[in-house]
C-alpha cells in the first residue's frame, strides 16, 4: 500500500473561496447602500409630513378667518395672534404633547410636537433629519408662530390689520437630503 499524500487546497478550492468572499463583499456593500437610501427616504417622508401638517394649519387658519369675517366677528381675529395653531387642525399630529414650558420644549423627544404658551411658539423635533440655521450651525427643533400679516404696512392708524399667518419662528431649516 502506498501512503496517500496530504491533499492541499488546490486551485479549485481557493478559487471558490475567493468567489465567495467577493460575492459576500458585494452583498454587504449593496445592503449598506440600500440602508442609506432607506434612511434618506425616511428623512424625506418625515419632512413632507411636517410640511403638510403646517400647510394644513395654514389652511385651517384661513378657513377660520373666513368664517369669522362672514359672521362679522373680525374683531376676534386679532386675539388669535400668538395662539396655538394646532387648534385649526381636525386632529393633532402624531406625537403632539400639548402645551409645554420653555424647558420642556427644549427637552422635547424626537418626533414630538408641543406648544410653548409663554413663547407663543409651536415646536417640532425631527426624528430622522438634521437641521441648521442660516449660518450652517446645527439646531435641534423647528418652530412656528401665529403672527400678524400686515398688508397695509405698520403705519395703519386704526390698528387694524389684513389678517394672520403661520410663520417660522426661528431660522432653523431642514438639511438637504442627499440625492
């Protein structure tokens, strides 16, 4: 009997291992790319939901002003300055926590909304997207307020104004999502 030589890996075994490693690396890179695209899509969806919610508040405010004008209650409109714009939505947005104080508004959890009655501002802290101000510095929440919409200028003698609008209260904006 002749002793058998120890078998080495040989060309075929090594080439199969190399093909498997290349395929594994490609799959990992594909998964990382898909996860990044999913995160971007989540951030874009959140941004659209928030923008739609604010647009619905603006529409509700316009409807309320129209109703007050038709019922000859235009004197009430001036008292709405600084009020909570959530009142003009049919239902509060998901994550709305009601009224909050200055410190509670700063410690707002991600995806949460609250109205700071002292500052007369509605706050939202995003879950998935970053924010920055006009100088590029990072900020942590968006804010809006109900303000006068003077169309005749500030020199109206009778103190009247043309209406109200919901405007950003700070210079925080969404960071652009990668394309």
